[in-house]
C-alpha cells in the first residue's frame, strides 16, 4: 500500500460527504466540509450516513477503523486522524 497521502484522503472523504449531502438535497457551498465543521450538528449528516461513509473509505483504502475510533468521528479532522492512525505501516 502506498504511503499515507493526507490530501488524497481528504479529497476522497470530501467527495463521499458531498455525495451524502447531495442525496439529502443539502445546498453545498465551497468550504462547507472542513476540519472544524461537525458533520452531524452543522451539516445534518446522521450517524448511519457516517457509518456508510466510513465503510466506503475503509474499503477504498484497505483499512479497518476500530469501533472506539468510529465513535470519535464527527468532522474532517477526526476522520483524517482515524484513517491515518489505521493506515498500514511499512
């Protein structure tokens, strides 16, 4: 597996979140999805949506995020950290 690339992971997560927002018919503006913006409180994404986003990211990146870390995912920053923490080490 290639080395962790924060920008590539960020883009993938951003795209997954954008897909959910479009499906929910949320008006999406540039910069809406950032490290400090709560996906649940500010974007209206529910916990089931987050689980689906995480499952898709896990499959794409070939990783497994433990349940205790899943509970902490609420914004781009916490999602990036969870992916990075579970990225295969060489």
